[in-house]
């Protein structure tokens, strides 16, 4: 089974925030694969879409505790997260990335942004960075660093950024849908 975790914050006030691009991708991926309604999964601290070859997960912990849901999910589905070294080639974590301009993305194994508290939580709970990082660019500041990153990621996409992020999400979903359908 393949696991796709979209990082974000629960609650209506965060739905369109840059920090929730992981949730946006997971919802779009689920729709593209024919699933439209997530199930509440309290044991996993998440909302999930269960499909034949994969599980799509939206942790319902806040971003800084995402690792709790990721670990609970992998343990529930009998993935051996205690073995060392832990290499999770079937795990994809989708997240916002301030190191990448809005409209761009990278899918890299074992490589994330310089700083990301959601990923730090996943690293802490799993004791590894060896999984797929789906890094969706959310930086539209054009060099202006006057807004603190913690505030900026909670802001919404504006103007041309909306078109760019929609296209980026569409492109990421196409790539991940291919992965999801692979044997």
C-alpha cells in the first residue's frame, strides 16, 4: 500500500491558507481517483480516503503535531516503523514549502525544506527523513521578507498566485495519481 499524507491545519479558518496546500493536494488527488468524501479516523488522528492501492490522509492534529498522525497511521496498517534504518519508499508527505516559489514543486526522496515544523514533527515521530517529500511552493513574496514566515504561511493566495497554485496542485495530482496506480 502507498500512503499519501497531506499536511495542514484543521478548521475552516485555515482551509485556504498556504500552510494547507497539503490538504488541498490530498483532496484533489482523492477526487481524481474517484473518492470525494473523507472518513473521520479518530484512531489515526486524521481524515482518510481509503482506495484500493493507497490511503490518503489529512492529519487532524495541528501542523506542528503532524507526526503523531503519520506514525499512528503507519502503525495501524502494520508498517514496521520501529526498524532501523527506516526507509519508507511507499510514503509521500505533501507540504507547503517557502523555499520554492508559488507555482513550482519538487518531489524528492529524503529531502525537505530548510525549516518546516510539520516535517520536523514527522521526523521526530518516525526518527527518519527517508520518505518522499512532495514540496509544493507557496512563496510569493518576491524577495520581501518583512512578513514573518509563521504569519505568511497562514495567509491566503492572492491575485495571480491563485491561478499558479491551482495549476501546481493539478500538476502534482497528475504525478501522484500515476504513483498511486502503480503496482
